[in-house]
C-alpha cells in the first residue's frame, strides 16, 4: 500500500533534537518504523525553511540532507505559492509550515498525476490546533502521543 506521511515543523525539530542528538540508534529505529508504516515521507518546503531557521547551523543542514538520503525523506514535489498559504493562515507566520503541509495533502488528493496517488495521506504533528484544522478539512492525522503509544506496543520506548 502506498501511504504518504507529511511532517510538520514541530515533529521534525522534535525527532532531530530529542532523538538524533541524544540517541542515534533510537532515531534509526524510530525512522525505520515510520518508513515501514508509510512508504513515503515528505517535508514541505516551508517546513524545511522553518526547521533550518529554528537554529541554523551547517550541522543542522547536513543532518537534514542525511535524513533525506538515508531515510528517503523527500522535499514535497508539489509547489505551494506563498499567497495560497497566506489565504489559509492570514498573517500568522508561525503557522506557515502547517498550512503548507495541509495544502500539499489537498493538492496531492486532487492531482491526477500517478506519482501523487496514495491510498493514505497522513499529516503528522504535535500541534493540537493544526491537527484539529486538518481533521476539519477531512485530512487524516497522526498525533504524536498516539504514535508514541503505537511505538510502545512494538517495544520502542521514546521520551
């Protein structure tokens, strides 16, 4: 089954800060598990920018490149214009990554292109407001706490 997981900024920061920087083996197990469940993982361009601006260093940029190469995490191939994001969030710049992710999912669902055809499209976040907005728009979500409990059942314990 082709399933797509689109990451939110807070998830990306959390996975890198909490796992990669503290326990690389746990990070590998966690990401490998994600790839078993979801055949594709996308990072929206705005999420990438927010992630790198969070505390930009060359090391962080290399870590993101490594994540893309080792775990086949892709930058979203669908282009979302800044004005489209602004229409969804108004002047709340801190919500741009979430808006970009939700727009990516909507455009992938509406596209006829075979490379964007997935049986499941999931938005992965820790932000309750973003998850709620996604659900109101009919987008399937994966809440971090829910995912954490699923990992416990498979023997992977994360903080």
